C-alpha cells in the first residue's frame, strides 16, 4: 500500500529549486511526479516519490538544508481546512491536539506525539521512509521546520524553541538551521522533535473563534468519512513512535489507538498482516537507515529499534540481512567513500 502526502508539501519547492540552480519541472518528472501537483495542493501524492524528489534536489544542488529552506515560507493555510481548524483553537495545546487528530489526512507517513516532562514539552515527530533505502533527512527537517513556522503563527513571529533535536548527523554548514531555529539545534539525538515550555503550550489565542472551529470541524469530519486511515496505517505510525521506548507491543499500540488488543489483531488479519510482521518490516527499514547511512553507535541503534541489548539486535540483523551490522556498515562506508572520490575526481576534471 502506497503511503500518501498532500501535494501542499511541495509548497515553495520551485522557488528553492531554482535558487539552487535546478530545473523544478525536470526534477519532478525524474521523481515520478507530475508538475501539475504544484498547482493542486489537495492532490495526494506518494510519499516515496516526494522523499526521492527532496533527496535528489539536495544531492544535485549540494544544499544539505534543502528541505528546511522549503519550510521557511510555510503558512497555516498550506494545511488547507485543517490549518483553519488549528488557527481558531483556544491554545497551542488545543491546536496541536487537532493536528494530531487529523495528521493522517495531511501525511500518511508522519506520526506526531506531544509529551509533557515537568515544565517542558516534547513535540516528537517520526517518519516512515516509504522505501527501505531512502534517506529521510530532508523530509524530517521540512516537517520540523513547518511545525516551528506554524507555532510562530499561533504564538508570535519571533518565537524560538528551547531545543530542536534531529536523529541525523549535523550538516557541514549550520547557518541555515541556526537562522531558522535559533542557537539550540542538536544532532545525533535519540529522536526528532521540538522542545518548548508548558507555558507556550497553554498560551491563550486571542483570535480564537469557537464558532469557526465547530463549522470547520464539521466540514472536515464529513470529508474524512471516505478517507479514514486504515488500521494498518495507524499501527505502523504508532509502532514508529513506540519502538525506541522498548514498550512496543500489541497491547501498548492498542492502548495508544484507543481500542482493545483483539480489535487490532482482527483488523490486521483482515488485511493479511500480523503485528509481528509489521514490527519486523519497520525495524528493517530503520536498521537500513541507521546502520548503513549513519555513524551512530550500534548500541544506540539497537535501542532505537526496541532491542534491550546489542546481542539481540545483532542476531536479528543477521537473520534479516545475512551479515552482521558491523559488516554492513563497513561495506556501506566503502561505497560512500568511493562515490565521494568519484565526484571529487569528476569535479576536478571539469574545473
């Protein structure tokens, strides 16, 4: 089943691509997307092709912050009717609650969770890659950048988070990140997310309009009837969020979704799936990302995939991929070095 995202996710793509010396139409076509998607924000497009477009654009332009540059001009209106609903909530807490509720309408591969830790709040985001070998850096930075832009529209234009955390390594040039987020940006973290204060969460919105909320929510709910996310998609998103906690079992997922365990199992079986097979699939996707595409210590990778010990992770990895994580990382590193050397050689010849 193809995971989908609203074409509004492409907002500002053409401008950023042209500024980086790319032909946006050619890039879209090469990624398997129609250029007409730029004019149809409510069109649903495959997440995998969207991710391919962002990664290819970053690679070809040499702009490691390509996705974040796309986020710089985002508005609540880019979320369509959901943006209207968020805008008129009484507090940021209420706005985020609505965003979580209707997230599947906007992006079938993104999960959000809000966790309160004393006076601090973590807005945690997780993404399904859509392809086991597709990097997610650009999509993650776009998603957190959009979140910060939305919060600034709801609170104040110069609002800054306490911290912004990314799982992936830092780019060579941090200037775009620090200009956009402020000075407190961290990389190689255990999660992707934004940390703010509880005071931010409970700040009152002086422009809230309860009548507009009721009207907009009724329209959205009516349009959702035929577009409700399947149980399979809900389970995948929840597993992605719960895996690093070590509490990712069918009981915890069912509780998170507000249904009984037997309902989850029955609906997955109706689609020819089992809970364990989905966990295994997502672990394989994450393992590819963290083992082959990063230098994160393998003990951390094991934790992120929900294993209590490196030995268990290593045994599972060998069954899945036919070799150890260390062997995979060595081969992947050699390929990356060879590719970098080839690019450097090509660049020296052209210069």
